[in-house]
C-alpha cells in the first residue's frame, strides 16, 4: 500500500495553515496533521478523492 506523497502532504499542510490564519512557527504541526489525515484517508480508500477531508 502506497503512502501519501510529499506533494500531497505539502498541499494539505498549506491548506491547514491558511485555514488557521497563517500562523508563524507551526509548520511541523500542520505537516504532521496533514500526514495523519492523508494516511487515514488512504486507509479508508479516499486518498484519490482530493484533499477535502
């Protein structure tokens, strides 16, 4: 089973960062959250449906 790509994680992390008001110094938090979301989507079979999780 493939894992989310770095590009998919980057895009989702950016969306999360924007939604949170673009706070500084929380890049790791958003990266980790995006990675968890996408891995969960993959396990449910939703990974190719976009990043609207």
